[in-house]
C-alpha cells in the first residue's frame, strides 16, 4: 500500500513530522541513522516475555535472542491487536519484520475494551449461500457483547467448547456449499486444513486465562505454523515488566506534571492532521495516556489528572469511581502508582511514545494506526523535544481468489463486500501460499 492511498492530500508538515514513508529501503536506512535511546532494558524484558509466550503456546519455537543483537542497530518494532482472525494486511507487519536486521520484534496487544473492535470477538466471511438475505457469514467466537462490552478483554472468559463447536460447524457447512459451486475446490483438503486450524483454537481455549489470552495464543501458534520467526511479545506484559516500569514512570512524569501542555499538543496535532483525518477525537482537559481496569467489574475506563493544591490526583474518567494521589508526580511516586495497579493500568493510543522512549528506533504501522502517528509525533516533539522514529506504512488488501466469494459470484449473488481473511486463506491454501499472499499484500 502507498501513502497516497491513506493520505490522498499532498504531503504536509504533519506527515514529515511523523517520518512516514512507504519505501522499505529508505525506511531501513533512516532507522539506521535515527538517534534512539539505549534499548538494553527493553530488549532484555522482551526476550524473557517472548520465550515465555512460546512456552505457553507450546510452539516448540525458540526465538532468536533480542539482547544478543548488535547494540548499535536500531530496534525495529510493530504492534498489532491480538484478534480471532485477521485481514492479510494486518499480519503483513510480521512478514516485513522478517526482513529487518535484528533486533526486531512484534508487540501483540492482549488488552483493550471488549466492544471497541469487532475483530476481538467475531469475523465476517463472504457467505457462500446466495439464498441467505445476509451476504456475510458472521462467526462469533466470544459471544456476550452486551454483558462484556465495556470490560477489558482480560476480564472476559475464553470461549467454551460449545461455542467453538458451533463456529466450526458453520465453517464446515460453508466449505460444503463452496465446493458445490466452485470447480476445483477440494472440500476434503479444506476440511483437513480446517482441522489443523481448529487444533490451535482448541488449544487456546483450553489454556487461555481470558479472551485476550485466547486471541494471543491462537495467533502465536497460527503464525508459527505459517513459518514466521519474528519474536512476539505481549504488550500488556511488557508494560508491567519490572525492568521497563521505571522507564514508563519516567515518561509519565511530563504527561502528569505538564498535562495542560500534553493536551494542548495533542489537540493541536489533531487540528493540524485534520486534512488527513487522523481518526482521533479531541482530548479533554486532564486526559492521560492511560486506562485502568476495575478489579471488581472488569470495566476498562480512561484516566485523567487534576490538581489539589500541590498534589496531583489521578481520577477515573469513566463509569467507575477511582481516585489515587501521586503527590508531586515525580518518578518514584508514579512508579509506586504503577506497581499498586500492576496488571490493570494500560496505555491507550499514545503507547508508542513509551516504546520510543525505551529505545525503539523504527516502527511499522498499518493504515489505521499510521493516522494516529501524526498526533503522536506532534506530542513527541512538543512534550519531549524528540523526533518521531522512521515510520513505515505496512498494509494492503488481498485481492486474490477466495472460494466463499467465488461461490457467491458463481450463483450470481451480489458480492459480500468483505475482504477474505487469514482464516479463509488457511482453509483454502497451503501455508507457503498464504505466506506468499501476505508478502504480496505489502510489497
């Protein structure tokens, strides 16, 4: 995907400030020149967490040690929410990271508000049955949006065996219908492939502690089956790691103490990015780059800071009452706050700033997140006086064959207007072909 497909207007100061590019060689060269902070602590914690994830997922894969990489090389990083399925352009970042010199790793975000993204719980495929009024087949892995909608994914249970059995039956039925309509589509091979996919869903359901963990474990096992070797790190665990927490607290200091400057910079960045539609709403007074999960209800809500004399109070800005004093909001006081709420405080869309301050010197972004970087870059410059690291647009759309979409076309039914996903490609093609399709999406 090229920049003009995301930013149709001519490049302006916002794009330059965010160091956005779509040329891979230019990105790697720029990352080599970027003056990133030392990243030894970040890499040591990421190493341990990557190894732990592979052990929990029982992949048998041992990722290359990040801490053994040349310390003079920049850390290249990408982030992605852990979903129950993906468009091919979403996993393109993993494929691109394979081409980076070490150290490079991918963060998988296992937390967020359950109802904030459809792919946390369900996926849409083209319905191969043209008789259905609904052109899409929706597979619901995590039902209960009304019950769990405002909860953190880590407070939502993983799917049970009955849910997985129902989804699998829906897919097997879709395979049968597609085979009747699409010449050359082998239903027996597709069902064998579906069985392999379902081994990983069943494993994740049996081992996961919560919905976010289910998504993470399935993702890890699936991408290892496809042969990618990039280290994977759960971002929520990296945020809570003892080694990185002090650096997080240090970065939080100006967000809290100079909050008015932060909010002003964020809103100014939003206004400047308006021609490109950054997709970010204005930040209210007191806004912090944090959210907190209530231990009783599981609800995740934003945080803000207010002043009471010489003290700073961190308050809940959502439906759950919360107040904590951080005094003068020094590094030690904020570190104590993070420790007190470990496992429940998480960053919001400004999370990359903490990574950049920890040593990340180059970042890969999809077509949605790259719009946010226009504001992130403005805050980085205003609040910390540092430039945004080189920023590569890594995204694209799959436009190849898909048996479910082809079945609709064969029947003369209108298209479902939904892009084939990783799940449908895993059923219809072998791993080498799927990897080649992902590589073609972003290159």
